[in-house]
């Protein structure tokens, strides 16, 4: 069974590639420093501006712009941990993100779901989110669960709390939570502490990571600032997820887009580290490019593949763990979806991204599909197998075996083949490699049908490990108290 603590760690060289030369990386870095010092970034938070001022930034109070000198950026990058450890409810579900490790998760934030039984595309509910969490809990190729769906049947004022309840109740893997206002963040931390066994235990072994998203170009809204600072104070990991869009909220050139992207992330890193040095942080990206023909932001095209690979190399340059995104723009689980899911996973994996989040998503991030999620697990398993490369040692070179077999023997019956048959070939469950006659005898189903059947089987049979006694009830009471506090009791989404 795959152990997520290993999370794709390379035991040997493996395959890799670089998007940029060292000089090109340095040029992007210098351009970023110039933007942060001359143009600065907007921070929609008096507290954030005060933290930045005390740290040495130049503040334009009227326009809420902070101009950040290079030494503050260097200090913040230097004090950020190069390794991020997320705790599962069981140690074998811990996740380590650092240089040399590659892991995968689902894509988050869809509003629609392809119903696993009717095939209807409909608005997602809290029950759907819980079902999606359960599915990922069972799928060993995904090491972390991102809130795949936005529940349409709960009030927006307590949306994140309801999401946290559904996720914490249905997986023993770490979870990824979207940002909220300060009150919501603190309540979610209380919920996570109830699951983890107390606030001190949560700090030692964080079972969740928050996301804070700058608004391109160069803006950190109040909610993002609050999430960044509260996570830093609590020493709970936060992913700074830039969502710049080439040709719209960033320059038309990908190099210029990367400067905007990098400036937004590093501005947030400075705020984070000035709030509490050494707190864990993740360098994130859902940066893409606008398709000018349709005025959309594709997540399955070659541009996001190149951007994600470039972001992975930038994060490695700063020695920060990274999280990048991919997926598919297809409306159905077809050949386009398979191609785009693989393309957007392979390039950043080769570039050394630590977490690649794209499984299960269709239609430019709008629609989640359980069958696509299951298929994508098979695709990322192939990607990981390719990136691991070809190990070279005395055992794999097999010189003695070749000598014993000689010119007239065969290797099929040799003990060496028996001992390495499982490790030398990846075994697919959904991808079919039988001859047509054998495939037809077993029903002739295509991969989507097989994936749908597997998803339904998991939903109907998998039972995630239950929470400790009384904790589920505690979570429910916390959400109900929040609903009363925010005055939304009985209100629908």
C-alpha cells in the first residue's frame, strides 16, 4: 500500500527538467524585487500594514500600498521552513512536502457535481462534499483532501465551518481549507483542535492547511491578510495561492505573468514571516492564462502546464515547498479530459512540484466528477512511476542474471524476474491492456464506466475511521453555535 509519508520521494535520480537556466531564474527574481520595491502591493488591512511598517516596509497609508525592500524579502524567504509536515489522524497518513518529494491531491472549489448515479450535472451539497471526502479517504494515490465542492445548501456565513465539519468527519488524511474571515478561521482551528486532541497537539501535528489567495494584480484583500497572520500566529500551515491570469490580470507574456505571480506570493510570505518567523508556509499557484477567444481561464491547456512547472522551479529556487494546479476544461470525462489531466500533472512533476492538485475536476474548475477523480488517480500513478525514472544498481543491471541465462535461455522463469516482477511494472486497474477478444468477453466497458463503477463501490462500502468518541457531536455543536452567532440558524445557502 502506498504510504503518504513517502509521498513520491525519489530514491535515485529519476527524470526531471528545468524550465529556466540559473540566469533566467535570477532575472525573474530581480524583476520581482524591483516590482515589490518600486510598485509595491496593496494590503487591505490596517494590522497588516502596521506589521509591514514595523518590519521596515515603506507604507502609503492613503492608498494602503506597502513597498517592500529586497532585504525584507530575503529575510522572509530565509526564515520560511523548507519542509512542511501535515499530520494525518494516523501517522501512516502524514504528508511531508520538501525538495525531492512529489504528491497529489484533488482540485478544490467546484460548484457543480456530476451525479455518480444519474450522470446529471447539478449544484453540489454538503452531503456531496462529505461523499467526495470519503472517496479521497479511500484513494491511496491522493495524500490530502481539498474541499472539492462548495456546498450550495448551507449559509455563506458559515460555509467554511460546514465544509470543515464534513471533511474532518470523513477522512483521516490532512485537509485543505479555503480562507475565511478571522472569526471563521478561529472557529475552524477550534474544530481541528477537537479532532487532533487539543491546540498544542494541533500545533505539533497540524491536520489542516489553509489557503490565502492574493487578488491579481498585487492585492491582498482583508480576508487573505487575516488568514495569513492568524495562521502565522497559530503556527498552522498556509498556502499562498496566486491566481494571476496572463493577458488579463497579468502581462500577456508568461515571463511577465510569473513576475506578477511571484511578487504576490512573496509579498504574502513577507507579511507571514514578519507576523511570526519560522511559521510553515506553502508556495502555491493556480495561475493560468486567459483564452482571448472565449474570455475564460483554462486549467487544462499547455500554458498552465508551463506555468505550473515554472512555479515549481521558482519555489525550489526559494527553497519553499510548492503546490500547483491542473485539471481539465472538458465538460465530460473523455479523451480530452484524460489528455489534459496527464499533461498538467506530468510537466510540474518533472519540474519538482511537491503537491499537484488537479484530480477530479472538469469544466475549468467548475464541475467535480467522482469518476474523473478515480481515473485521475490512475493517471497520476503513471506520472509518478515515470518521474521516478530507472534505478541503476548491481541488482537492476542484472549482469549475473544475463551471464547465467546466456544466449539460449529465457528470463521469464528466472528467480530474478519473480523477485522484481511487481516493482518493475506498474499494474493498472482501470486502463485496459488486454486483447480485444478478452476485453469483449468481460463486457467491453470503457474506462469511464469502469471508473464510475469503482466510485460507486467506494461510496457504498468504504467506512472511514470514526472520530474519537464525542468529537463528531462536538463539531456539530460548534457549527450550530456559529450559525446562532451569525444569525443564520435555519437559513439555506
